[in-house]
């Protein structure tokens, strides 16, 4: 059962997207130095490898035109900060047992690839608060597929705008948490889920006053581009 105490979780969105280039090793290393609760990252599958990358199109983050899945060799692509695109394995090697990670599944056709990778790391000690690994996605069917495969890691549906299928999600996915877009947040739904032992996490919150309001409204935590600033909320 998740900890629904007065803890309010600060999660670095895509590492610390407002402070370093998003989903970059530089950003992940920076986030590790902060007194935050977790980071969130995005993953995509390509050529039997899991890459930490958000966009479907490469241009914004790399300056290289074209689509992610159309590239013959992603290892040759460089981010705008000069780094290579990180793999999930690199991120896990850096973070394992140091800070919890919310892995958002963007495009993964083979869930076994993710489960097998995670299974190759050593068991982690019990952790209060956020789980060491939390798998989330807008694609609730992808989460259901993971659940059906006996996924040992906690799962979290993500919703934005469209009313969520809460009863289906609670029964079939059995989520650890539910994640909502700040713009479309329904606080009544937050209370409903909390009453059933499911905390709500909200993205992407970069205003301290809004974060404080959410904290006092029953929300369990936020994803933020500016984790250095958000740790100051009361």
C-alpha cells in the first residue's frame, strides 16, 4: 500500500528539464545532487534497445531531422548538448538504488525487453515513499499487458483531458498511483482515488504557489522541470 502520509513528492521531470537538457546524462547526474524524491524519464524501443528519449521527432532535441524509429543507427545521433542519446541501461547503471525512477513508456512494442532488463539488476532494499521503479504510460493497454505478464514493478496510468476509466484501471491494472495533467486535474477524483489507497501525482508543475495548493489539496506529489526550486514549497 502506498504511503499516503503528509509526504509530498518532488519528481524531476525528464531529469530536470528546466535546469539541464531533458533526458540527458548531464541532467540525470544533476538531479542526483538534488534533495528530491525521484526523477521521471521517457523510453522508446528501437532495434531491440530501450532509449531514453521523449519525442517522436528528433529535431527539437537533437537538431537532426527525421523520426526516431526511422533512424538506422541511433548511437550516431547527438543531443543538442553534444551527448549521445542515453539508453535505459545507462540510466539504470547510474541510478540503481540511489534514487527512485518513474519510467514512462512512450513506445515499447516488446514489454519483455523492459522486464528482462530490469530483472538483470540486483534486488533493492525496502523503500518508504515512492517505489524504486514505477512504470507509467498514457497507453493503459501497455500497462495491462505488463500486468498480464506478471510485472513485479508498480504501475501508474497517465491521463490528460479525457475522463479516465478509473474502475477499469483499478481492477485490471491495479495501479500504485495515477498521474494527471495539471491543466485538467479533477480534485474530486484525487480524493476518490486517495480513499481507495491510490495516490495522485500531477504533471508538469513549475509554479510554487500552484504546487503548494496541490500539496494542501490531497495530491501526493508533482513532476516539475525545476526541482531545485520546487523543494522550497511549504
